[in-house]
C-alpha cells in the first residue's frame, strides 16, 4: 500500500476543506470518493470536479443508489427503524455503505488510510471508522476537522482564503446531509431549539398547511418488501423515488427533534423523509394484520435495539446481523396491499388486505353469526388473573 488517503467526499464544506488541509499537514495525496445514494438536487459530476478543484489527485464517483435501496433501506423498512421513535435513520443508513466502498476503493487503489470530514461532536465519525475497521482493520483513519477542532466559521474562512469551491458562506451556515431516504439540516439558527424552522429549509417536502386534494396510493408488499405502487411493479429505489414525490408534495415526513447523539450531547435536527415515513406507516399496519401477537410484541422490542445499533454505527456488528435474521424470519407472511392517504403532512392507512391475514371476520364481528365462544372467557380470566389474586391475598392492597 502507498502513502495515499481515500476521502469520503460529499462536496460540502468540511470535506472540501479537508482535501488541501490533509495535503498540507501530511504530504499525502488525497483521492476523493463520492457516493451517489440518491441525494436529490446534487450533480455528482460537479461534485467530482469540485474535489479536483480543491486539490484531489483523483476523484471517483460511484452510483450506489440501487445497492443502497436494496441492501440498506429494505432491512430498515423491515425493522420499521425509527430512532427515538421518530427518526428513520436517514444519515445512519448511508454510512455503512459509504464505509464499505471507502474500504474497497482503498484496497483497489493501494491506499493505506481513509479519511472523512466529521467533527468530534457528531455520530458519523464513529459510524465511518467503526464500519471501516469491521471490514478492513488494516486501514488507518484521518479526520482533520475533528483532530484539529476546526469549527465551521474557521473552515469557511479557510475555504475563502484558499479560494475553495464551497457552497456555504457565513450568511448561510447550514449543514445538510441527504440521500433518497431523507434529508437532514442542522446548525445555524437551528441550534437554538426554541427557534421555529422556516419554510426555506425544506426541499423534499411542500408546506403541509397549504390546502390540497388528498393523494391516495396503494402499496403492495411481498415478504415485507414494497414491490408495487398502484399496481405498477417497481424496484425499491423506484418506489422510494416515487413516494418521495407523492408524499413530499403533501408535506409528509417533516421532523423537528432534539436528538440524543452517540457522543452524549443533544442536538436539534430538522429532517424530511416523505417516502420513509409513508412506507414505515404502511408496513407497520400490514404487520398488524399478518403477525402473531407474541411475534409482533417481541419484534417491537427488536426494532428499538436494531435502530439503536444502526444509529450507533454497528451495522456490521454481530448483534445487528443476528437481529437481521430474526426480522427476516418475521417477514415471511408480511405480504398484501395497504391503502394510504397522503394529506396535509400525514400518511394515514385507510385499508389493508392480505392472503396471509390473521384477521378472522367471523371471530371479530359483534353481529349475529359470531363464532367466538364467549363461554370460554370466564375460565380464561380465572386462570389469567390467578397470580394477581394470590398476591393480593398476601399483600392486602389498600383501596
């Protein structure tokens, strides 16, 4: 291996500044690696040229959109992955894929190190390095923004002094990360959690308060995977792209939350994830119809742990892989159709059906013809409540 570094390059402020900074401080050549994971609105050819214009000796762009959708978003959907019950792991899901491609590119091009533009205050430094070490433990990591404690205002000043082709300025200091699963915005005036977000922050979603006619869609699932929209067969990538448009036009998927970072601090984040929120809502309702009660209950616990592990950068860890096996098994019967109404910022399930349904009308109906044996209820309650009755005799609870 040679004295070269492969940098995970997004085209943003931190990674653009990192290229000349690494060269100046280490003397190593920098290879910029940009990964297309469906970041809408970004021209990857311009990103490639920006890296070369910032001093990279080589700039590589990889189209990983289908791999991202099939191998990372599908497992997340099967897990109904929501960190802190709300955040669909937008950035966290792209990091293990980017890390894998970083490690692969480093080996192919004979580099001995990888680099990223993360600060020491965030989650991504852990996600990148933990994933790379899990796949290619011989590689070293370089993190100039973190290791030099380079603040955003200093980075902007450095970029301006060196005439680097950056997009941020002191008057627009937002940090933005995006892929096909969603978009994240932070820093600037958003760092005060009392400040309300402004409409100009959003790109994936329209204002949900504007009066529009509702949009109704029919999503077909096979073994937990969405495969058709309104009867049209689609790949996972196509499904996400179409629902981002349909749900985004209705303002679905806006999130404003104070998030517990892995490093122990709280941060205020603005997210847009229209397809993710719509698909998770539909998938959850189909599971309600097709999973046995004890399986569904236990899976909810697994979903929380799965989301925490992915958020914490342990995609390639043994526990997460083991939970994948459990989740995949639960999805064998999660097939059917879900009707979803998208309107004024909400994705509401209005119908679900499945050949694998455990819903039995003759048992559930209160009308004549009900087949549920109500005579069984008394004995069931006696046995079910027996431990509580015995304990009450001993403890004599006050009324």
